[in-house]
C-alpha cells in the first residue's frame, strides 16, 4: 500500500488543482465605511450549464492515518469548500485530467483556509479531522452527470 504525508496548503502548491481561499496580505479594498476588508474574487467558479448553489455539509471527522480508496471529480463544475469552524481539514487531490487519476497528493489546511477545486480535478471526499465537520459548499446545481468516481487499484494511506 502506498503512503503519503500531507503538505501544508499554500496557494502555489495547490494552484494546479484549484484556488486557496484565505485572508492573507492586504485586502483588495476597504468597504463598509472602512471597517471591512474585501478580499475580492478569490475563486474561479466554473460551471457548464446549471447555476451556482450553496449547500451545507455536516461530515463525520476522520483520523490519520487515513485510508484513501476512492477519488471523484465533477466534470461540469468547480466545487468550493468553506469550513464553518477554525479546524484544519485534509484535502486530497490527484494530478492529471485523464480517465484515471495520476499521482495522489494530500494537503493539510490551516485554520481559516478554504479551497475551490477546479472543474474536472480528481479529489478525495470531504475529510474533516475534527468535529464538527461543518462546511458551506458552493458548487453547480443542475441537470447532467456531474460526478465520476474512480476506485484506486491499491489504497493509499495518508499519514501524519
């Protein structure tokens, strides 16, 4: 069984897979009488038909080591995960856009970080490491088959 270790989640490391959503650096502009920093347009939402929707997910926490057996992707739309707590969570992605995923990578978020997975990126399921596993999820709502699953021929273990 292959083993990997999670990397810290940075914008540069995650760029091939999606957008890092975090408050970092100076805001793009101040709004609300100068009392609120706006970090503007931080995710590339990309939908083929349908519309953007916001759903709430309540996922059971997982533990490390974590056994990854399946990845999925959404060919018709991007998918953003915005944690509703300050707990870190595990983000698993795979390189490549072919019918089978390429090299598996894992990232560990810092408190306050969210992600937006680009359309068609192979990724693991939502993997909070602490309860509650509450997330706001922005993704495509509409007709069509927007979920593909791939069961790995050999599981991958993510170790801390």
